[in-house]
C-alpha cells in the first residue's frame, strides 16, 4: 500500500517538474510493491504446500478383542457421536469415499473431503477371507446430494474434482488399542492414537 502511495507521489512530482523527487519516490514505491508481491507469493506457496500435506482426523477407533478372531470396534466421530460394532476377523478395515479437489481449488482453501463408507473385519488368511463369517457395517448416511456419485456419473465435473473410490486402511487387532483414523490428500491412514 505504501509502495502504491509513493508511486502516486512520484507521478505528482513529475507533474510539478521535479525529476529527482519523481525518480526517488517512484523507485522506492516500485521496490516496496515488489517486496510486497514477493512476500505474497511466498505466503501463497507455503499455503499451497500446507494444503497438500493436510491431514484431518476422521475418528478414533478403540478395538478390544472379544474372542478368537472376534473384536469390538468402537468408532468415535469428531462431532462426538459414537457407535460400537461386533467384528469378525484379524484386522479392522475402514474405507471411505474421497473427493480430491484440483490443485487450484486447494489454493483457494478447498481441501480433500471424505465420507466414511464402511467398517469391516479382514482375515489375514485368504482361505478364511473367502469362507469365514464376514461382518460389514455401513458408516455413511443417505444424502440428498452425493457429490461422489455425481462426479462418477457426470464427466463434465472432472475439471473441478476427482472422486476416488476404494481408499481404505486396515491394521491388525492383537490386543486392546486406540487408533486414530486420518484423511490426507492421498487417502485414509490409521495410526496408533497419541495419548
């Protein structure tokens, strides 16, 4: 702002036939405008990197074994809701619908959006995965407007965002554990929760 005022003052000095004042004020004004533009570009670039590395907590899952290849998974959502599920398998498995905005939209403040789709158990042994009892629970509510489904149906939305199906994560359940479910720009992650 000060740079623009100095440039204007330089123009006034030119109209009054003061060439030295004109040169000095205009050069100083242009220098300040350049420094301000550089600071803005650095801030915008840093914000862009932050948007690409952002991770949101989608929930916490407390797993508690309840028998051989059985466990209870209690999912706590960020808004405080909680639901418990009786699960069969060796691992807890969660998948989600992920909507990834194009990079320009990230710079404008739109970030990866997600909706948890299902929670299920997963067996380590492929034979058991095919024949053992399966437990699958839907996590997402019915929505009047589903952006994920709209993007899959209409190709003209491709320049705005990507709808990726199948982003999932799983971890073994060997004992009681509290896990943090996170969504990043690349999909779901599940890690041991920090106390």
